[in-house]
C-alpha cells in the first residue's frame, strides 16, 4: 500500500532591499493581505484561486514584484493520509499574486497555509470548514439562492436584461416546433433541455462538434447547483442568427457572439468558457496565466503595435499592408491564409505563431474582428498593454460594459485612423498606460472563472422565468452523460443520505480510516495532460518549471 505526499514549495526568495523611494523596505507577513473565493469551501471552481498582496512594515502596498518566489504555500487535508492538490503561485508583477489550485479529490476541512520566511501571512492558516469538493464531484446545492450568494454573483447583469427584453415570454412548446422548421439543417443548432438537473440534447445540422463546449459548462453547473428546468436552442455557428426586423415573430437563440443587427442571446464565448473549465488542465492560456506573463514593465516594452492571426476579415488584410508600409509603428503578419488569395507581394510571407504571452513585449495590442468578434480580447485586456480596439457591430457578453478611452483606445472599423491613434498613444504615454491599467482592472474584476459561472447561471435562471409551459424531454433527445465515477478522483456527496467525504470511511472508535485502493498503472494520456497526470500521482513534475512552479509527487511505503 502506498501513500502519496503532495507538497508545493514556492521556495523563499529575497525581498528587494530598497523600495522605489530608495529606502530600506521589508515585507510584513502580518500586514500583507490574503483574500479571494478560493478560501471559501462552498465556492467550487475547476481551479480555485485566491490573492496575496504584499505589504511592507510601514503598511504600504508593494506596487512591483517583491520577488517571484517570496511565498511558501501548502495545502493539505489534516484528517486525510494524502492530499492530491495541484498548486501554482502566479506573480502579477504589481505586488500581488494569484495562488490557484486544482483538486483531484474531495476533502474535509482543507487547510491553506501561506508563509513568508516561515511566518504565517495575514490570517494564515485558513481552514475551509466542512466538505470541499473537486470540479468533477457531483454534489449540487439544492438552494440556488444560497449558491448565488456564496459565489457573490450580482443580482442583475445588464447584458442579460438587454438580451431578454425582446422576449416577454417564452413558450417551449412553440419554439421546439418552430425553430427546427425555420432553420432546419442549414444551421448548426443544439436543442437542450435541463430537467431535474439532468441535461438532454438533440442536434440539428451537419457540423455540431462544438456542442462539447456547451455540454461541458452545463454538466459543470449541474454538479455545483440545482439548475432550473429550462429548454433552449444554442447556435454553434460563428454568426448570430436572429436578425433584427420589424416583425414581432422572433425566436430566442443563444449564441457565443452578438451583433447590433441581431437579437441573439449572448453567452460567454466557447473559448473563454473552455479556458475556465480547463484551467490547470489541458489549456495554458487563461485569464490567470496571462496575469503572470505580461512581459517587461511598461517603460521597457517595445513601442510598436503587434498583431498576429489569419485572414478572416478584409480589415485584417489592410492591417498587414499598413504594417508593411509603417514597420516602425506596427508589427502585423498572417500566420495562415484561408479566406483570401495569398499575395506575398502585398501581405508578406506567412509567419510562425508566437506565444500569446510574447504579445505583451509590446505596449500596443491591436484587436480586429475575424469572422465575428475576435475572441482574444479578454486575454489582451487582462495583460498590461493598451488595446486599440476596432469599432464593430459584433460583441461578446461583456463588450457593452467597456468604455472607449477608459478601457481601450477606439479605432474606426475601416482602420483609417489607426496610425493617428497609435501616434496619439506614443505622444500621451501616461494616458495610454492609464487606459491599459483600467482595462486590466476591468478584466480582473469581471472575467474570472466565478464571473463566467455566475453569468451562465443567471442567464438560464432569468430565461427559465420567462417560460409559460414546462420544459420537456422531446422526442429524439438523448441525455448528455455525466462523467463517470473514478477511483482516482473520489467524491461522495455529503448532501446525499449516508454519504462519506472523499471516498473515505469515517473513523470508528478512534481508529484510523482506511485508504481506498489506488490505481498504480496508468498513463498521462488518461488524464488529458501531463499536469493532471502529475497531480494524480504519476511520475514527474507538473506545470511550468521555467517559472519555478514545480510540483513533485513522492510515493513512499506506509
């Protein structure tokens, strides 16, 4: 019998001896701050997270990094013989850190320790009292109001209200009959029903592979909270479907992108949704990883605008031609040609992809539509460069909350004033830097994983309230099967009768609880990524060793 010891050590670094003012500066573990949703047991996220703000002995917050490896983090379950938790500490280079962790089993009374040079920071250790469930644990909270409160979800979301105002009532019977007839096999649609917290689907159209993203978020929600009974159609294509027209006869269609000439109901994009569900899993680009990879400080960034992408819109062709005429201002190039003829004399050669994180070596980021809205905008905003955003009829779920000249620099849709706006940014460096900071703060405060879960649930809840008849499991629908139980990821829901936490029997008569038998033969491919495999007890380090975020699992005899 083997036991796994999983420890994360973020090795002690040295605080810079001198502050920006030139005087000696020491970090204070007592005055430093620790907060965030990852310190609440009831907030279940694929990757839980919390923040650390470094504060000095005078009570002043650090505004630059006090040292990448300054804090030591340990997460453990005191009542268990082993704890499978993958942890990363992300230095945001502004005096604050994100600590994120992904659980691979469920535990009681999880203990989170944050230390600096052996001393507990702020109110460490933090005890997450009661059961603490991992992402794949099927244990929904029946009281949705309590879940919304624990998640700190807003009471109303403006974009949801704007989208639903067109639909005073929704008749599931009527739309179940009319939408397939209207769109038939010409579009890629999914007809969903959530009934008794189970998800059912019927697909329409030939290309429905993108349903995996919608399936995943619905299953994730039903594992966390009891969903309202609701029936709806999701558009899997790029373009919104329900065009604005004078006729009152319109249909509610859920889409990942909206437009000013349509009435589709907008959800967070599949890209952003997937990055939330797969944080510390199979994706490397997410809203947290960007914050630790923003490149050099503003003053040291390259003073050119950068863009890479494919030829999915005419304005992108114009952007690359501008770059070839003004290389001192713009570094733009195509990584692929698909929609237009590749004329190398006009557009230059196709170039290799660069790391998204390398974009932030530049002060200026250009955001130009592709087939619809460019889904990279959340990641650009959360960096520390300033975004020059093209005016567009297309929008994601959060665009209408952004303000030009506050969160980004606006550029005309045909890019005719792009050079003018770039020169303005160069001549007004402090103002451009302030816009970059404000845009970053918006993304940090509105586009994190818990925000995405709140948006989806509030959308389905508000939509369900409009239904005038009961959602039904229609003919031809099949259940979207939840992930099966796995001995490697044990979870027994305490809300179910006779449940025991973490697959472990409760101790009796003071005796130690037995450990469930562990699978010892497996492979990384079983888990989808080396990171997950490492965190599940397989040989080798996990995460990015270049940044010092190394996980080691040590197996030893009991």
